[in-house]
């Protein structure tokens, strides 16, 4: 019985650690996504480039 309880506690702790460590990585991805969207902010058309 003790082995089952210890195993259950270890599994729950593993899931908690996975959730805690994934949240900062999602914030980094959203920040990176925001930066890549701004790369095309200063686009010029072909006609403006020729003039």
C-alpha cells in the first residue's frame, strides 16, 4: 500500500513540475512571436523602391 501512495505522490509531483516549467517557455515564445511580426513593419512597395 505504501508503494502505491509513494508512486502516486511522485507522479503528481512530476506533473506539477512539468506545468511550472512550461509556463515561462510559453511567455518566451509569445515574445519571440511578437518580435517576428514587427520585422515587416517598414515594408515598401516595388514602385517606391524603384523611385
